[in-house]
């Protein structure tokens, strides 16, 4: 798999993760789950806010806002955090894990043709988002005046929600998510895997003509074919070697 193929796969997989994160945000109320019910029905509020704007612009903005917020929550909250702090909250675990599973399964169904390619495809999604998350963390503080303030707010908010610093939270959330997705993606790759040996064509086996255990001498121009001696007409045996004619 070349670099261009990996890049294309990673970008498409990242788009799939954003779309599947919106599913968790919209239908599983992801915001309520991660905040322990502190913020509820944010998805409904965004939909209502979008309906106040004229035309389809409001609906589009509502979907984009939900997609963006859902993706952030999926990339910030690690799976191990859900198991440690909310072991009984099955909906929360499903809300965090489901986007990764769906995204990896979809992109592997399109691209991967073996378990190995499926695992690499799933890891490409995580690596792509990990690069973006690190760039944002180090580049935002460079913005004049408001950069350090925004960076401090993000770091403080993530630490308050997950008890982990920003870099550790996003690193574990992304790596754990893409590894879980890679398991399901590898299963899809295994279903599509078609082993082939060599060129897939078998060469016809060469057959050799079988020789008789012995050749009976024949009369060839009155000479014995066994020893080459001249034969005497009407004799049943060679006078030189005694071979029967």
C-alpha cells in the first residue's frame, strides 16, 4: 500500500469517524453521557436552534455543530476512562466505542482485502487525528493575544472532564478507539481475504514416454538390432549373440 493510498484511506476514514460520531451525539445523547447528566438534550437544542434560521442553512449548521461536538467528545474521552469512572454506564461505553467500530468497518469494507491491511487502515485513522490534535495543542498558543487563553481553556476543560492532561487524554482516547475498531476491521478484512499462490496457474505436468523393459531385436536389413551381426536367412536366433529373432 503506497503513501498516496494510505493518505486517501486515512482521510476517508477520518470523515467516516466524524459522521459516526454525529450518530452517537444525535441518537445516544453523548453529551449527557460523558457529563453524567449535567448537560442534557444538547442535540435537541441544536436542532431547535437551527430551525430558527431561514432556509436549509439552520439545519446544515445544526448538523455540523453536532458533528463537531460529537467528534471532539469521542477523541477526548478514552475507553479506559469509561470503564474506570462509569463501569455501569453501558450507554456511555457504546457511545464512545460505536463511532470507532462503524468507521473502521466501513473503510475496511471499501479498502482492505486482508486482515493486515484492515489493521493498517484503522491505525491510519487514529494517526491522522492524533497529528491534528497535537498540532492544535502546539499551534493555538502561538495565536497573538487570544492563543494562550484558548490553549489554557482547552487544557483546563479536558483535565476537568477526564482527570487527564490534554495530550494524554487525546492520545489514549484515539489509540484505544482505533485499536478496538481495528479488531472489527480485521474481521471484515478476513472475510474479504482470498489467498492466492504464485500466479494462480498450474503448469501441466510433463509426461515421459515409458520404455519397455527390453526391446525385441528386429530384422533390419539382415542385421541383428541387438549386436549388429549379419543374420543368416531363415534362422530363428542370431548366430552371434543368440538373441531370438
